[in-house]
C-alpha cells in the first residue's frame, strides 16, 4: 500500500493479506488516495524479456462495490 501521489518508494507498507491491506488503507492515516498492488516473484514478461505494468482505476464505495474505469494504461520498459 502506498499513497497515490508518492514516488521513489516512499511511505510503502507491505501487508501479508488483503485484509491487512484494507485495514492499512482505512486506518493508516494516509493524506491522499492509496495505490494497492501485489508483488509478483516471477512477473509476466513481454517478448524480449521486457517488464510491463498496467494501471487501472478502480473506485470502491463504502460497501466495497468496485467500479472499474473503462480505460487503463500499459507501461513497458525500454530495455531488458
């Protein structure tokens, strides 16, 4: 869990479960929206062994219904 406006790995909290991540978002005292992401030991790679990530925007209401924006962003590395 990290603040959406953060950079360079500042203020990252590692959680052992989804429940712990939810508790961190709700009670962690974050001043902005949060980004929650899962670490992959063996990430999927594009041809040429290039890493990539996909950014999707999801809004949760108070009852945790999820609303996913229709468009996202895919970023790729420029080298191996």
